[in-house]
């Protein structure tokens, strides 16, 4: 028996002993070795290599702590996920093969809620859908947190990945507090749930990291404004795109909470509202810019270069009228017409629970249904998320470059631009394809690699990593801030918690 065979045998024995210990702890029904369950857990919206070998389903914080102690004892890597709907970034697939998936979906309780102090406290299995329904049942005057993710995504999971929210929740991570965390050692660290403690704010170390498992978090909720209104505007070309960005910069710097703006290129708008027109095109190729613009003409008028949307919030009709007038004053001198919808109550109207996922089905040939699951349905989705300075000309140059790069691989460059604060632009670039088309997936993966390398060369950092660029991103992070590796070594000396995710360890599990 050679040395590698001996290593494999030892690893196999350690895993068997760990699985036995986990079964005694959780009950065998909560240690899942089913091949079909593992196959789905190891499926993402793009081709992946790493594989989980088992799924653990703990019920509470104490079981998580015990699971991590067992993992450390047997040096088995574990990969925690909340709801597991991290679509476009890697879903539930671990960074390192041979990991055991630590699913937190059973921990789905709303632990606390205070209407007067405007906060909610949840476990990691609580989804956006749960919170929306809960607040509606309470007849709450508070606005539920919303994001562009699936409504069945975990609130905690989204916050920890610095997901982008909507309206007052644009930066949800900044509104979070009261963390309870299980460290890799099994020790538990907890903040006061009322966020009243003195000392350093250490929660940021848990965002986009692998230093602990968050088992409780509170979110400061925003009082629902009395009124909201949508302003839709069409941008003819890159010149108007740059001008609109420059014009909105100052008001967003002054008060970003009263204005949420997003701009979508025609590809992104089409993917959000329809599916690829295979019947019209008659051949397998990417839509040209002109074709994409023409497809929008029926719904939006003369083929626009970009579609803009601004959401206004106010507590009175006079205030809303003033804000709408200001939006028009910022854009209409540039030749950009703003069409305003009728004012609506500020409290959340019934939410379309499937719309955020529609774009994943852009290249699928079968029509979408109410039961959307991109992993299961073979949707190809890879998100690329560079951060840009909020400078109109630079943004327009970036868009022209990345559109050409993606079109060169026979894919549609679906792009939306989000404006969190007047200083930065969060660009969300989607590579959308059909995973059942092997050639299309190969092109998408090559495209991602090329674009990612070029973004690094341009010094444009993503605000969020996917599984495909995690290794390079973690290496860049270590070079930029080696203190994080030292902290990882201190808290996780055996390197068992999500090895390779954002923060590299000095020692990987043996």
C-alpha cells in the first residue's frame, strides 16, 4: 500500500468515526448520506468540482457546538449553509472537497420581535419570505427587509455574504447586531441582543469569512414610509448613462435613504421579464445590442440603451411630490424623461415571490413555473460583481468593455448598476445560460475566467466572491491582510470550518 493509499484509508476511517459520533449526537435521521440528496447539494448553477460527503442537520446552537467539536477532534472539514440558496455564487457546494455540509435550515425560529424598537431577531434558517409573512400577520408598520435574492434565501446568510438589499436595506449588514456565534472550538460568543454593549464592533469579522457559525442575529427594521412611488426613465445611449449617473451622485451623497436607483441594460431587463426568443432568432447565438433594444420597443418605446428605475419614499403627499419633482429636475435637463407611477402605500404590498429568480431561466427552453429551483432545473448562472467608483464616464467605459468581452463568448451580458451611497456603483453582471448545453457552459466558464482576470488587472475588486474565483480571491485577501490568517489560526487551528472560504488557514484538515 503506497503512502497516498494509506492517507486515503486514514481519512476514510476518521470520517466513519466522525459520522458515528454525529449520528449518536443528532440521531441517524439527521445525518444524511442519501446519494440523491448529496447529488442535489453538490449541484450549483455552474460546473463545480468540490463535493460534500454527508449532510448534518442540527436543531440548535448546542448541537452545532457539539458538531464542531467532533469535526475538530477527527479533523473533518465542515461547510455551514443556511437555506442553501446562494444561487449564482456556488449554492451549497463547499470550497474544499470531502467536506461535510452543516445545514442550518432546521433552525428557523423568529426569536424576538419588537414593533416599538423596530427590530427582529432570527435564526439562520429564517428566510425573507418568513419575515414578510410574519410582519404581515402582525399588521406591522415596519418594512420587511427585501433583497434581489430568492425570497427563500436566509436573512442571516444574505447578510453574512454582504448581499445587496432594497430601499433602506441597501446595506443590510450595517443594520445587523446582537450576534451569537459558535466558534470552531465549540465555544459560544454572544452579544447583548439590544446592541447596547461598549467596545469594538467585531461582527464585521463574520461577514464574508469562515471564523464562526452565526446562530442568532438581530436586524434593525425601518418604519414603513407612508408612500412610495416609482420613476422609470429610459437612457438612449452611453452618453446619457454617464450623465444620469453623474447627476444622481450628489443627491445620493446627501441622503441615500430617500432614493433607491437601479439601471439595467436591455439584456438584463429582458432576462428579468422574459426568456430568450429562440423562436424569433432561428439560430444559436447571442442577441446583438440592436436586437435586444428592439425587443424592448413594444413595452418601453423606442429601443432604449438602458432602463432606469428610481424608488421614492416619503411620509406625506407633499413630500413625495417634492421628491418626484427633484428626480425630474436631476434628469430631465439631460433630455431624460421620467415617467412616474401612481403613489402607493409605503407598507409592503403583496410580493411577487418568484420574480427575483426569473432571470436564471433566461436561456432555458421550458417556460417558468411557480416552482423555481435553479440548481435542480439546470439553470446556468454566474454572478460577477465588481465595485466601481460612481463616475459616469468611467462606468460607461466599463460597461462598453465588459459587454464586448461577454458577447465575444456568444453570451448576453446582463448588467444592472446599483447605487448604494453616491460613492460606489455595485455592478451585477450575469452570465446566464442553459447547463444542459455543454458547449454553452464551457464558453460561460471560459468567459468568467477571462473577465475575472481582466477585472483584477484593472484593479476592480468584487464586493462578493463566487466559488469559481474564491481561491484567487482568498489569496488576494491574505496578501492584503495577513492578520486575518493569523486570526483564523487562533480561532480554528485545525482549519476545519469552511476551509478556503475567503480566509485561508495556515493548516488544512488532514
